[in-house]
C-alpha cells in the first residue's frame, strides 16, 4: 500500500502531509506537522499522554490510523491558546500546582478542554471520570481535579456579563 496525502484541519488550519500506510495520528502530528505537545507514552492507548481532540472528542492519537480521520478537525494543546495567552485550564493547572514533570499535562488539559466544552459546570465526579483514562505518576490526581474545577469556575465567571 503506497503512502498517501492526508488532509486535516489542525487547530483551525487546513494541513496536508504525506502519511505512510498505517501511520498514527500521533506520529503525523509530531513528525509531519511538528506539533509535539501530544507525547508518545505507552503506545497502547492506556496512558492518555497522546490525547488530542478529534471533532471535539478526546482520542488516544497513538491508536488512530491517520487515514481514518482524513478531513477531520483535530485540536492539539498548541491550538488551545488564543493569541499567545494561556486559557483558563492552562492557567488553573499552573495556579493549582497540577503539574510536576509535565509529561501527562497536555493529555490532561485536552480531556479537561473537552469536558468543559460539553459541560461548563461539571461535578467533581464528572472531572474524575473525564481524567480516568489519563495516567499521572508524579502530581497525583487531586491537584488536577482541583485545577479543572477551578478552570470551570473561571470560565463560568468570564461568561457572565458584567
């Protein structure tokens, strides 16, 4: 099977690249497009470090053959910031000490982004469920849950007209 040209909308911009047969979305994002926030962890879809949003849904990009999502909208951590400013999730992770080594952080932020887009007022149980597919070996989950709850509060506060 020959390589093929794949087109995706990545972080709002149409991008085309040549993909080898069976190449994963993660490999193409990192190697073809230079977007390195999503990390290769377990390469089995179990750790969440490679999480990106495909059509708004969190996906383990290490398991997704890129040709299966051709034409789709993909959002990576690089696409979260607006105008170079950290968003509420990113700043809450910093303010709430929800990152230590940083290896899991991009995946955690992406699942938080997906959660808050579909549920702007999540319960703590909602947050715990959202991050349940992502592994953190340093910080522990409590600061991450607190950060996501704080980000939700900040977004709701920002949305209220003053």
